[in-house]
C-alpha cells in the first residue's frame, strides 16, 4: 500500500467521535489529564464519564497538559512512514501549549512538510476544522488545499455554552476572578464563548432553560438558512442534551448534527453540568 498524500493530525481536545476518526483516517495524539500526582492519557486511560466522576471529587487538583516534544516527534516520525505530508490541527494556542510544541516538532522534522493550524478554539469546534480537512485529504486533495480549507474554516467556527458555574473556568485561569464574583452574587447561569483564541462571557440568564434558548438563538443568528454543522456537547444531563438536539434538528437545516459528551480538555474548565453548541454554517 502506497503512502497517503496527506494525513490530518489532531489532539484529543477535538472531541471527535471514534467513528469519524476511523472513517477519515484522522490521527489523534492524546492530551494528558492530571488528578493530583496521577496522569492519564485522554481518551485512552480515561474516558469522559470517569473523568467527570473524578472531577467532582478532585476539583482542586485536576489539570490538563500537552504532549511533550518527544511525544510529538515520535508521533510525526511514525506518520512520516505512511504519508507525504501532515496537516496538524490543534486546540487554541492561547490557552494551551499544544500548538507551540507541535510547531517545534514540525521544525525539527523539516524539510518534511508539516503545517500546524491553530483553530483558536476547542472541542468539536476544533473537531469540525479537523473533519473538513480530513474529508478533503481523503478525497485526494493536495497538502496546500487541505491547509487552505482548515485555515479558511477557522474564522467561521463558534463554540458557545451554558455552564453551571464559572468556578472551573476561573480556577483554570480562563476567566478573571471578577467573573466568578458576578456569578456568585447574581446566582445566574453564565453563557460563554470560545472563539478566535479568546474565552469570554456572552451573557447570563436567571434559569438554565432561558440560557439554552439564548444559545439556540445565537445559532439562528449565525446560521440563517445555510446548512448547519453542529454538535451538542454535554457534561451533565444526557436527556437535556437530547432534547436540545431534537429541537435543533427540527428547527435548522442540519448538514450534520452530533451528540457528544464533553471531552476532558474542555470539561476541566467547563465543569460538570455544562451544555455547549459547537457549530458553523455553510458548505
């Protein structure tokens, strides 16, 4: 069997369903999850259900970390044997060291062609960029075409969520302590956005139901009548997530819609009982 023209790589923060990873030959390098002094490879040694069970118990001693330079080099060298080029698509470089380590590894692999793409986001928002690139690569596109597709999609991707509390985001350094103060004083349900290497509060609602309606309204404003690519992400109630998925499927022209548990890379900052929508509109 000959070499593949382009292999698409991502990290486990992309939250991709295993069926799509296998279908498009996506290569996933795991992030590390730390509970106290114990480390686990995301998606290999620990799965979302177990992660969130432990998160409630170890809230003050959990963190994530990127693969080491050595791990990336080993990963890329293995793929070099079966690919002519690599497009490596990763979670936000502002809040993680993954992009910088991937770029360092790519530089050491020169002149073998590796392009590192910073999606500026996480979870299935990142995952949709990976998917778009992988679909093009599977269709036989060139290295430059795959890179261009990924980079062009990044500005169109959005990730919005309602979280039960800002405590986890503040603890992880993603939001200021002032945001947590507002959260505690008003006892509201905060809504956050992750896009363009930035994490910010987009509003608050008195009830969770109102917050979810606001999220769906945000999707409507962005999508209009265009085909919608969307994932419903949950770290709490599966039934609630299914209801949201059904409403979205009935209301919008969905090109694809997924229902997925939040991956630990996002869950460590979103906390338990979060519900998010990762999406973009268009072909």
